[in-house]
């Protein structure tokens, strides 16, 4: 059974906060739920399925369903880091198609900024039972140095340059200037990026995303429920997910699981990358975007540097407008997990509700892709393709 | 800059033999007796064929840098080194000018003391 068209995203809401010193994580999750339900024109009593991931406090769905006092008959807390929310759309679609629920609520929230977390540069001691910890923690792997190794290898194999990577940040900054909620609204140049302090070779500070508090939520419904609502119907037509790791030591940092999740999603949807009017691509770092664009098939492997150059990702300028909210690089990376904000901006674009300065004309097909965990060791990839009906 | 302290963590029941050998300056890798492949990180069960018939064998300690990144602020160069036996392992490159390192460069194993009794395998230019 194909899942194409078996669900619709009818509610999408991004928390405007970027610093929530005086709010709890559960409270932020719930504020996001309220926002998405209001957006869809539904109430909490309509929700019969709840989806969350590792950012949800306590026992995930148990803690959050109890906090919000939901009455649901289906829960899922698959945690694949920042790519969990594309996966949640997929799993919600499966549950809806199987009759397990008809109104699925997905929430994400967190407050790493208020908690003073050095997200990218501090090694995180894992649970000793995590099988890789013994073999990696002594070497101080951090988020940034693991992605930096992907960038270094990409440069070595394909001649990719820091200036090419910088174009990704430049494009995000052009979009962020129009987003009043974005953390970084100043337009930057390629020179600004390559002249910013080196954090972990070859990645500079401006190759890295922001650290922000906040969150977001989505409402995924059955076709029947979607029909009863007043909002534009955003149909889920393509889904794919795939983890990738070190493959027993056959480490290959030049590609991501997007190669597989993207193909699955495009095959299901019956469309191709060149059909996409808008692309929301996980942007924890500039290299993340470049590798995903290649792996999703927007250009040949190794050609990502050329593809992103000269403003090709800037709305109204280039061929593939991306992350028109400013993305994680400039606007928001709530709970250190950017998957949900990718879907939310794709929904805005498909509804015609993006900022007028960045709204893509006749935007009827969009992709929202997530990467979670670490591209440099083990990561999840998940792809959602959406169509305005 | 002062040498950083290497945080060892805890020995897994799967790797006691590896770390005891490390204390004697010996570098072991895990090989599957069923499919004859060496894997990394070492496991009791082969990640290629799922055979539990795996054994520790001596590694040469020779390899090439697959990729690396230098964090000046942390006095740290993280890397993947592709071992002569086949697999690539996460490690640090030490006792070198990090700015002169190249992908593909030959490196050799050195054990560095950690905050526990076990030394940790790292690499330095050959």
C-alpha cells in the first residue's frame, strides 16, 4: 500500500521565542501544540494520536500526554535526533492509514540557549551502555568537529571550497532579514563567512547554526478530517527515512542517508528534484545542506559547491529557493533539532503564507528534509514531500 | 597550550581484553573467524555477518588519515584513520603541527595516558 496522499498537514506553528528563560520545556511543547491546533481549527479533544522525540521531557509521550491531559489512542516517540519530525510525519501517516488515529499532534521544544548549552563545541558524555561511547568519547567528538570532518573530506574528494559553503549561509541571511523572529537578521557576504573565526577546521563560526530556545508543532490528519477544515490542504505525497552509520568501520563521510530517504520519497511521490519549487533542508552547518542537496539529487555528487554558489538558493534570485525563514543558520534551531521548522516553512510556502519578500510564486511542490544525530558518525535522514491541493 | 586531559569513561564488558592489552602497549583489532573481516569499533558480534565467532588479533598500528578537523581552542585534532587492516577508527592525531596535516597522510599508533589506568590509542605522523 502506498502512503501517498493518505495524510495532510493541516496545522503548523513555530514558537516565536528564541530565548525562554522563564518557561519549562513541557510548557513550550504545549504552547506549540496550542498554536498548531488553533492554526488547523481544531481543539485538544480532537487529537487522538501524539508524536514526540527525545526533546520531550521525562517519559516522552507519557509525560507529555499527561501534562497536556490528552486522550489519545496512539503514540510514537521514535528518536532520530533532529530528523525525528519528518519521521513523525511518516509514522503519523502510517498510523492514520492503518486507522490508528485521525488527528496526529507532533511537538518539539527545548531551551538549550537558556540552559547555557555549548551545543556544538562541548563533547557530550553518552550513557556508558551506548556501544560506541567507549571508542569515541576519549577523543572528544563534538557536533562541530564531526560535521567538520565531513566538510574536510568533501573538500579533499571534490575540491569544494569554504567560499562555496559560505554561499549557503549568505542565502540564509538574505532570507532571515525578512523574519522578525530570526536570531540573526543581518545580511552577510561570502567574505564575512570565511573571515569569521575558525571553530573546527574547515568550518567557521558562520558555517554553524544558531543555538536557540523554542519549538514547533504540526497537525497531521486523515483526508476526511482535512476535508472538514478551512485551511489550505497540504498533502503528504512522499516519505522516506534511513539511518546511516560507520558501517562496521567502512566509514564514508561523503554521503548521507538522504541518498536513500530522498529516493524513497521521490519514488513514492512520483516526482523528481527538479519539480520542487521550494526546498527546506536541514542546516545545522553549511556542509549539511551541501551534502543533502547532492544526496537528494538536486545536483550530481561533488557538484554541490557549484550548485549553491552565486545565490542559487536565494528566493527570487536562484533556481532553488531554500530555507526562506532563515533556517537554522540564521533563524531558529529549537532544542538543537531543526527538523520541524523545515516542515513548518515548507507548509508556509505551500499555503502562500511565507513573508512576501521570500514567497515563491505558484509554490505547489516542496521538500522538507531532516538530518539528525551526527553526519560524522551516525545519523538519521528523513524526507517529506508535500503538495498543495 | 597544556595537554588536555583524556576522559576515558568506562570499560565495556565487550572490550576488557582490548584495554588490558593496551596497558601493555599492544593494539588489538577484532577479526571475524567466520567472514575473515576486521571491523571497528570492536564488537563481540561481527557487524558484517553477525557471527559471534570473533577474535582479537594484533593490529599493525599503521594507517592513513581519512579525514580530520582541528579545534585550536580545545588543542584537539579529531580524525578518522583508516587502519592497514581495513576499517577506519575515530581517534586523535597528536604530537604534530595540526596545520601541516593532510588527508591521506601515513600515521602510526601511539598510546596516550588517560584519566583512568588505561592508555588510549591515538596516532601521530609516521
